[in-house]
C-alpha cells in the first residue's frame, strides 16, 4: 500500500509541498507498520474500530473537560484524567492505598525518627 501511494503521488505530478506531505505519510505508515496488522487483530478478536476508541475518549476526556466555562491547566487536566482512568479501570482502590503509603513515606518516614514504620 505504501509503495502504491508513492507511485500514485509520482504519477499525479504533485508539487514539491504535496509530494513532501505524501512522503511524510508513507514514512509514518512504515514506522507504525507493526501496529497496523489488521488481519492478526481480527484473528485474535481485538477491536480495531475507531468507535471504541472515540467512545473511550469521550467518556474519559470530553465529558469531563469540555464543560462550558471550564478552564484547565495542563497539570490539572492531566491529574483529573489520570484519576478518571483509574476509576474507569477499577484500579482506584489499589492505587489510592499505594498513594497513601508513598505519601506517608515521603512526608514522615523520610524525615522523622530514623524512618520508623507505622505500628498500626
């Protein structure tokens, strides 16, 4: 397909700008060829439809960040999206337990009394 695209672009007599764009697309496809094996994906029952991806993006991102009048900093938006992903995946409880342990270690054990552990 990549070679056919290159041949078609050469036969079409595109200008240098459009030829460069076609070459960038071909290079991208060559670099991502390992991820474009649709026959294997179909055999293994993997989803290949973009609808699934678009639905996940809408659920995780658009429904939260695209609120009228909302303004997000990049760090704030990233933090909210990470939490939404953890909740959607069912991984929030283990993550939060890990987070509490890390916060205790960072704020207390690293600073006080020879790094004692919690007794309870």
